[in-house]
C-alpha cells in the first residue's frame, strides 16, 4: 500500500513538472502568463509589479518590452525579422543594439554581432557597459560620480 502512494506521488510530481503546463519563456514560471505582442512568446503577465521610477527589473513582461530589439522592432512597426532589420541597428548606439539583442530578456538572441569600441567614461577613462547603467551623461559625454567630483 505504501508503495502505491509513493508511485502516485511520484507520478503527480512528474506530471506537475512536465512541459504540459505553459511556462514563461524567460524565467520558467507557470503562473499568470500572457503572450508578447512582438513575438507571440509566453511570458509572465507581471508588468503591474513594476514600481514607477524604481528602475527595478523584476518584471519579465516589462523587461522584454523595454529592453529588447525584438520589442522595439514591433513597437516601431518595422518590417521583416528584427534580427535582420537595418532600421533597428540605426536606432541605437552599436553597444546598446548588441546589449538589447543579447541580454537575458530575449527569447532569441542576435548572432554575428557587429564590432564596437568599448565605451569609456570621459574623464577617468574607465570602460563602462551602457546596458548596465552606473554612469551619467553631461553635454554628450559619459561620466561617473568621481568624474564630476562626487563621492558615491
């Protein structure tokens, strides 16, 4: 009898974890899901979790919508495949285009990436990653707190 219970529990666990349930293509959760407008992928329907001006990246839906070339391509109503779109390439600095096309908020990632020189802070020369923030801009130049005399 105990063996039967174990088999049922094991069977239930395998079913519960199977691919029969729709999952978010980014985080794998099975909760409240929707499809993206741009690429029709299943994604967490969690945009309401974002707190305005918090810069939090806790929403799969918002991250894909705000930080990918895929979504940009759709929102700008460009034609064809986003991975081949010349207009999308021109809409961003090359570093940001590469980041938006390869970050963890994508269902598909760019391949054959264009080359670019790393971005450096104007005064101290430290390399920064534009997609990760931690810099400011003043008169078209990238700066950090130390560059403008602030201790952060």
